[in-house]
């Protein structure tokens, strides 16, 4: 019995390694995903962009702000002179954090009283916001230790008062659930479309489809619509659950939101059909969909900020429709972002969809003959 099992195991290994495509599958995707996870999937927060709003010109405020400036984890990008400049910087994601020292900061410390340091953080990504606050707290703690050692006093001389925008309670659910809409929509859409043409070939019905009066473009559209409609329905159900069950606020326009969903589905269905047109079997189509979806989710900024990734990886994310769709989802859900401000996210998804459909159409016609 052991001999028969070993013979079967040997036969399976020989059959697997004999196929060139199988060898490529065994080696290529794991290496690609290893690189993606190794470089992109990190919760370390580096080079946090921040702005300074210093209303106090005293030595204490300058010393504390110099500690932020000298920290490798923070990068100053703007000096603010008026409170009205804060909102545009945070809204536009130019800064993750604003440090505000009030006009009496140094005077309060000189009088031996605790002084407040306001830290305004972008709370859309609650994990990133908490990491930034923790790093800022470490710098303030060091300042407190140095100040107490040189000036005396038992109370902490400075303490942080934190204010989170767009997610005041830093509920991680508010950040992740809109992203789940994109992930599950992509998952279902890719599974439906990536197997459609491959299933026809594997079941032997592809040739029967070719002898019908339908033209290739009509067949392609017919393969597109089911995945598009299913994805639209799936996204709607998930959003209803997020809003009414999990109480995630939906502050923006439904027209803006569904425009983003439609363009995202266009790109997702296009990629799925491209994979399906290239695959000869359902197994190949499923594997192709998996190879695309895992890096797409990791590189989208769903869990880790894109700005923490290497420059080369950041450039690769420009080809990922999930990157743009997550900005649309979180912008509409949490920020009430108007339609015109999301156009920079709309047109890349449309461009990716058109390019994917063009390649899928070429592959479809090319493999018909």
C-alpha cells in the first residue's frame, strides 16, 4: 500500500512539473505576492506630513516644535499663520497632522502651569491617526522630561489635546467598512467574469456560441452585463448593511457614490473578462483572478497607507482601480466630498476599464479563430 501511494505521489509530481505553465504558477505568484506583502503591507508610520500653527513665539514652543522637526518619523510640509488654512490642508490629504501651539504656551510653562498643545489629525484612517498620536505623545513626553529636569515642577508641563476630523471617535469600523464594499464587490465581480468565457471553453459550448448570429462584441457585452449588475446589487446590499446595521455615516451624495461604483465595476469587469478571455480552463481563470485580487487589495491602501510604500510600489498602485475606488468610498461616506472633487478618481477607473475591455476584446477575437 505504501508503495502504491508513493508511486501516485511521484506521478502527481511528474505531471505537475512537466507542465511549463504549472511550474510558472508554482514559482511566479508566490514570489510576486511575497514582494507585495513585504513592501506594501506594513503598519509602520514613517515621514508623517504635518503642518505647524504656532501662535506663540516663546522659547518653549520653539523647543517643542523643534523636537518634531528633528524626528525622523515626521516631515514638516507647511507653516500655518491662520486657523482657516488648516481645513484645506487636511481635506486635501496634504498633511496627516496639524500641531497647534496657542499664544500662551510658553507663558503657561514659565508660570509653572501645564500648557496645552493641540494636535489635529486626519481621522479617516483611524489606525494611522492613532499611530501618529502615539508618536507625537512620545515626543511630548521627552519634552516634558527635559523641561522638568531643567526647570523643576511635579506636573507634566505640556499635555496633548487631540481632535480627530471626519471620524471624531476614531472608530476603525468607519474606516474599514467602506473599504469592505470595494473588496467584496471586486471579489464577486472578478469571480463571475473571470470564469465566464473559460467555462464555455472548458464545457465545450464555446464553439456553439460562435455559430450563433451574435457578433464578437455582442458576446462580449453579454458576458459583461451579468457581472456588472451582480456587482451593483452586491455593493448596494453591503452599503445598506454598513449604514443601517453598523451605523457608518453616509454623508455624501448617492449620485456621486454610484458613479464611482459604476466606473469601478467597469474596470473590474474589464479585467475579469481579460483574464477569462486568456484562460483556457476555469482553474486558470480562478487562479488569474486570485493573482490579480490579492495585490489589488494590498496595494489599494485598504489597510496600510500608500505613502508608506516604496516609490516604485506607489507608482504600481496607479494601475490599481481599488486605489481610486477606496478614495471615492471614504470620501463620500465620511467627508461628503462633492462630485467635482472626485473627478481625479473617476477618470483613472474609466481609463483602466476601457483599456481592459480593449485587451479583452482583442484576446476574445484572437482566440476565436
